[in-house]
C-alpha cells in the first residue's frame, strides 16, 4: 500500500474528542520504548510524521494519524518505562481502556514487543487484555535489525512461547530494515478494505 498524504489529525483523551466518521482504525499498543512512532514513520516512508524520542513515555494521549482518508493509525500511550506519576498512569490507563472498549471503528490491534527481550509482565498483561477484547490483532516483534537475521525466527519462537501465542499472526519488524513492511501491509489491508 502506498500512502501519499499521511497527516497527524488529533490527540484525544476522551470519546468526544475522537475523530468523527467511520474510518477504520488500526491501533498500536506496546511498551513506552518499543518504537510505535518509528513504526508509523516507516510504514508511510516519512521521517517525522509521528514524533520519536529517546525519552520513553512521551506519548501521553491517544494520537490519530489519518492515512489518505482510508484509515487511521492510532498510537496509544505506552506502558512500562514512562516517567508518568502513578496518578497520571491511572488516568491514561482509563482513557486507553475506554478507547479500546468503546472506540467503534477499531478494526485491528498491532501489539509491538521488542524482539531482543523476553516479554515483561506488562507485556503479558497487555496480551491477555487484547485476547479478552475479542478484537482482531497481530503481534510485531520490533527492532529485528538489532539481532542477526539468522536469529530472527528463533527469537520469534521464544516470544510465542513466552506469551502463549498459538493462533495469532506474529511477524518481525524493523524501522531500519524495511523488508518487513510489505507483510505488515498485507495484514493491515485485510482490515481496512
């Protein structure tokens, strides 16, 4: 898929701020430093559409990115390393939950994990939450460029075992090695057209 005019549309913290209309929404979830913003930039061949940072936890609202009026990438605040206070974490957790439960246009969840590390307890909680949501999802093992190409499949198998994945699509991804983007687009296209 080629996206010609991607744009940031709005940040939201409640349902009345979500974009109006019925465009499909592809939702990104994962730890604060797993590379959700880099994923968006890579998929649309832009460097700075979604802001990236060396400081985890910069995304504190739900960010909607309009993809040529075909669908939205929706970037949820990350969990884990964020420097948010406990109170801020509770507040952002509530609006994330509200979005996933009441967002009428969610078509697919993309759950990003770091291929180099064992899934954390937070990752396992998120995976369980996604399963219970009954929404379609895929798992992306991000940062595949940080390990040898010959180790990618082996690390994916370890993550499948750690999370207990038996039936879900799980793919490698890398913002550096763009060779993985086509398979991800193939998955996304099943849910937006």
